[in-house]
């Protein structure tokens, strides 16, 4: 359980100043507000991501959509309505061919544009505060008491945050005049066009003289998604990592789900190997230095999934070693993809797409145990970032949630270009009473009105109002804002 009982406890840092954007590289065009989550309940984090917040480690941030250079929209898909596209099936066949025959595909120049199951808060320039700048006294989190003016209940478990990242896209080859060594590529393209023309002519000759009958075919039928999913699930291996293919299978790729907790024996036993893989991924793909994982505990609920809620690692094992790790947040209404890191040697297998497909399948499994857990969150969508274009191709098209009220309405279409910004809907959870915002002061939970009376002459009303406006009335009355 989280220290401090049944509350989320945060420290607000604002964020009116701009800083470098990792998407368009603007030096001071990225604007977002952030707070440090000392503890966070799964339900509170669910409510926050539905209002456009996202986490990078324990730092939770919300982009200012009308001000930042690259708007970042929360994007999700309904797992039960998902049906695989040709690109998805091609990825599965590529992985299954590797497992069954040991054939490693040749990496193409456009492979890096595929992206991973998550956008990169790390790469986007999110700057969490240094630990030594946090003002909270951790003794105040222990045995906190409730002011008589406070009336709130909630169940708690911390969410272990990890920042998300995406492999940088490969550089495109500039257009140059073909040399003698490149002439075969031009000939291959011409030959491909010629074959297509001949095929079209054969179809026209075969249909000439016949009466065409147009039969209306429903695009979405009752049995089509289920039939498609059965075949798709077989290609995934039914959750076992063993695909349904003919012939002798050389390799297996089982997936193990372990909670991010050093008290869990499976997580502890694989921690060193997982950390080493992460370090290699960060240094090879991003040129970064590794950081340590945080601790977390699973939270259970009577109507929740058997694995509980919280942060988990989906470990992909190959021949006794971990080759990829997907970091997930299992929340009351969704599975949120946080991060994926993998061994660089397997980059040509399109593990980003493959792991996203497995996570969608995992979401469907959890939904059978907890009916309200039906969504798969792909993180932020940034139209100006090429490596996120793959998110547009998730069928059916994913919903783009508009802050501040994604729970009341969602925008059905993604932005047309990097400058288009959908209009935000009216906020049903807008801040109405600042005095009801909960704060933690000297180990005591109290409404802000009571705190203001005790701290006469306090000049933090503007800051608290800004914080509460971003959270909304509902979240501001549940989450504790630390006040020194």
C-alpha cells in the first residue's frame, strides 16, 4: 500500500516557461504544466490521463494545447472493436517466420518510421524536477490525519512511472540522380508497373460482355470481427508466444507478466537482465544514459482483473533471455502502454507494432474478467512527428480525446495537419469551488478554504487555482496537493 493511506499526493510545479521540444526541436516552444506524484492511485491516474495528463517517471505533465508548438493528444482504441490490418498481419507473419524458420528480415530504410507503442515524453523534452528540489517532508506522508472539513474516500496504490520512448526514425535518402549501380531499382519499379497493367487488362478482358451485379456488402458485420480475431489470435499464438504455423518451430517467444515490485520474486529475479537490456536500448537507440526502475505494488479490486491494477512489465523471452520489455499501466478502464525497450539486434522484426498487437490482445483478455476495462491507450499523438503516423492506421480509427473533458465527448478524427487544433468541448468537471480543493498540510488533510484560514496572508491562491483548473473539480477534491 502507498505510504499515506488512501490518497494520491502530488507537488505542483506549474510550467509557464517554454523549453526545448523533442519533436520539432524548437528551443522554447514546448509548454506544459507538471507535478511530482509521491503516491498515485490507479483511479486518480485513470482520471488524469482522460483529461490529457501523462506521466514520465513520477513526473505527471499536461501539455498546453493552445500554446505548445506540437499539440499532444491522448489517443485510444476500443480493444473489442479492433480488427487487424494488412500491415499488422504482415508484421505477425514476419515474426512467425523468424520463430518457425529462424529467418531474420533485412531491415529497410523506412523501418524506423514505424514507431513504437508509445510516444516519447523523454524525447519530447519533458524535464522532471530534480529530487533535491522536492519540498515535501516524507514524514508528513505517514499517518496523515483528516480535517473535519474533509469528506472523501478512495482506495490507493502507487503507480510506478516510467517515461516512454520511441526509436528515432531513420534518415531518408536524399533524391539524387540515379547512378549505374541504381539502375536496377528503376527497372524493377518499371517492371512492377508493367505487371500491374497487364493484370488489370486481363481482368477487363475477362469481365467484358458480362453484366456486373453490385451486391452491397456491410463493412462491419456481427461475425466478421470475431472471425478475423480468431485467425489473428492464432497468429499471435493465443497468448502463449507459440504461433500457429506449419512445420518445425525453432524458437519460442513466450510473454511473462510481472508486477513492477521488488517484493515480487519474478521481477526481482529478472531485474538485472531487464535493466541491462534497457541500458543497452537507451544507449544504442537514443544515446542516453540508463536510469533505475522505481518500485510499485499491485492494487486489487473486487471487480478488477486477477492480476490487479498498477504497473507491470510484459517480458518477451527468447531462448532463456529477455529480448524486449513492454511497460504497462493496468487501470480501471484501460491498459495504457507506457514504454517499450528491446534488444537492438531484433529491430527489424518491428517489435513496436508486434508488442502493441499483443497488448491489445491482452486488453481483450482482461476485459473478460473486468467488463469496464475495454480500452487500449496508445499514449499521445503528435501529428508533426512522423514516427507516430502508425497510430492513424489502427483499425478502426482510434479516438482522439479532447482535454479537458474527454469523458463527455471525443473528437472522431485526427488532426489534418500539424497546425490544426480541434476545438475543446465544454468542461463538465471545470473548477467551480476552489475552497473544496484538498491539500496536505502538516500531516493533515483539509480543504483549501480551511488551509487559507490557517495561513492568513498566504499568496498561493493563484497557483492553487491554476493547478485545480487543470485537474478539474472532481480530481482536485480527491488528490492531495502538498503545501509546506
